[in-house]
C-alpha cells in the first residue's frame, strides 16, 4: 500500500497500513496514522527522527485524522 498523504497547515499526515513502519515512511516533522490492534494510532516524528505517539488508539480513522489536524494547527502557530 502506498501511504495516503494529507497536508494540513504544512504538516504531512501519512495514513499507513499496519505493516508499514512509521520511520520508513515519514520524515522528521511528519505525523502518521496507522491501524493496528483494532484501533487507529497516531504517531509523530520529531526533528531528530524519533517516533513518539499517543498511548491509546482512536476508534476510527476520521477521529485520528481530526486529532492529527488539531496537532498540526498547534504546530503551525
């Protein structure tokens, strides 16, 4: 699967398949959404390439995308 990319406020948000590694498909400053374990997880790639994420999944892709866009709004300030 090719990652689905959304750009919001200059932040790239990639939707990945469960088998795709965040660090392999996202550059520093990007956000990733990945379905795994029955939920949609949100990850952030720091400027040094470190991947960090929320400690619980979202129930739907739409909720995860909304949260990713909200984070992009915060980062754009």
